[in-house]
């Protein structure tokens, strides 16, 4: 007969095992994208610790930089390596190139206690209509050569190649999901690709953004982007849809069915909500989206036509202040963490409604506590607009745009914000706070409750220099400052 001490041990052991099981389930369920298009980046070791501290067990990368990937060794974190679109032609034209890439960027990390690599993302949304077909000839051949190289290394059962696709590769026109078809201009190619994926037991990776539907279409029903059931249902083939995610994924399911593919695993490669740069990009709407999304994912019910658990990768881990803003100013604000690894708002990945602040990056080192601001002693303002345009075109002024977090600043503080962003993104180089004598370095923080004047962090060791060509001129800000000049002159 067991003693009371033995019974206590059994109870304790049971609780410990239950904790371990829950912990593992949480880790396996959450994935994030981590991009590095920023003027300064957190060190990969900090990123790894952030993932572990928040029970995030999967990470999707946009390249395969060896120095970065090696930090995931021994962590158990599942890694998806990325191959940028501009590399596709090399692998499409030459199997030897694909084989060399696999040896140098994949197998080199696969040793006892090494990196847990499970997928390779070949390209990134290569068939976007904005690319004008530039990747149509190279993407599928590159996919085949990369998967063949993986197979030839004896890793085909463990590591799969796929293509992260934007949801625009399929559509349903004015019909519901049952009218779904792959886009007519790429239909034959997509049918070949999805059959290849199915034959190789690779997943179909799709990026879905309810925010973009709202951003691009002023008539899009706002409630349909969220998950509370407040939207007018869309009736289709006997199914009632109350959110865009279900409708979008089932449109894909119909597209696959019409392509003769019925057993292909679907994964969400990117999903999230930005927090700045647009009137609908803010903490409140982002939190609403994530709360509903996590609650939905926790049910593991999937969609009407794709039931069950759906794997996904949030977009994204941290803000990136050098991303292209061609799609919109919000592009630099997708992170659930700020540029410095601080969480933006409480979340609950388990979907149980038990909000708490995520665990931020540890041991982050900032540059000196100082800011570059407009020198109010300046009385002649005629050169202000061109200097602000210079600063914004080479840094990040997306938070100043209409509807964004810093738009309500006093006009003079708009100038200071632009100057400071250029200063900080150039690592507080004293020469980056001149602007023809219109700027000065101060110790006073101009940040408000709504608007953050950031301080640069020490980079991970690879300084990403500001692009001096192809810069976007912030004509709206220039116009604003011309008005300011007229007002103050």
C-alpha cells in the first residue's frame, strides 16, 4: 500500500507531466515570421530567447543567412528557411546550384543538437500581379530542383520545400468560395505546382490578410475582418460564412478541388494586423483581431471545408523600419513587438482570454539617450520642407501619415520627428543631425502617449545602411511643411 508521501509524489509527477504536455502543445501551435529589414536588428540570440520565453516553437525566415540560422541550434525551435525571389533563376537554371545551396545552407546545420529545419520556402509571393510575371518561368523549376536536392541528401521525408503564396493566386470573382479558381493567367502553372506539392507531401503555404481587404476596399464590411460574428453572413453552397479567413481558405479549398488536388495540407504562412501607418492600423484593432484569431485557432475546428487544426505563422515578430512601403505605410508596423523587442499590448496565444504582456527582449542595449530635434531658433523656414523630405525619404516617417500615431503632433514636432528618425536610423551619427543647421541634439524626450520618438538600439553586428536610391519622397509631408513655413514666416 502506498504511503501518503508516495501519493504526493504521484500527484506532483502528474502535475509536472501535465505542465510539460501543455507546454509542448503551446510551442507546437505558434509560429512567427521574423524579418530583418530594419536599420538596427536585435541579435539572433535575443530573438531565440524571446521565442522560448513566449512558447513560440516555429519561426519562418526570409533568407538562410548562416550566421543567423546557427543560433537556433539545440533550441528545438522549428525553422523554415527562405530563398528570396531574386535567387530563383539561379536554382531554376541549374540543379547543381540547388544542390550546393542545400549543402551550404541546410545540411550544414543538421547534426546532433543542430537546427530543427522542417521547411524551405522557395521564393516569397512570387506570383503577385505587381511583379508582372517576372517569376513565372523560374519559381516552379526552382522548387523542383530544391526538393530534388533535399531528397538526394536523404532528407526528403523530413524536410519539404514549398512556395509561400499570396491569397491573390486564387479568387472567386463576385461569387462565394464555391466559385474559387486559381487565377486565370497562372492557372495551368498553379495546377502543376499543387500537384507537385501533393505528390511530395509538402504543404500549400498561403498568406492571408483581412487587414488588406479592409485597406484596399472602402466598401469591405469591417466586421467581416474579425471573428465575433457581427458581420452579415455570406451564404454559399449551404454554408454560412461570418469572417474573411474562413471564406478565403475555403476559396482555396475549392480552387484545389478544381485542380484535382484533395489531400494537400494547407498552412497559413503569414497572418496579422499592423499597428501604425493607417487609420485602421492601431493597437486597438490589432488586439481585437488577434484576440479573435487566437480564440478561433484554439478550437482547432478549422474552416467548414478544411476542418481541424491549422498551422500558422504570425506576421510578424518585430517591426521593420526599412520595409518597402509601396503597398502602404503600415508595412513597417506588423510586429507584435516593437523594433526593440518590447511587446505592444497584452495577448494570449492560447486563445483562453487570459491576457498578459508577452516577454520582451532581454539585455537590449540602446544608444545614448538623446534625440535630434528641430532648432526652434531658426527663423527662416524656406529650406525646412526639402530637409524633411530628405530625412523621411531615407528613414521612416510612416507614423506621421494621416491616421497614424504621430500625425496629431504639433507641426514643429513633425519636423523634429523626421529629423530624429534619420538621426536614430543612422546610429546617432552627429553628422546625421545637421540639416543645414536646422537641427540640434537634446536630452529631452518629445515622446507622447500616442507617439514614440525612438532611440536606436545597438545592432546585431551587421549595420544595414540606408538606401540612397529609389527613395520615396514624402510629398504629403513637404506640403504640410510649406503650410507651416507660411504660418511661421
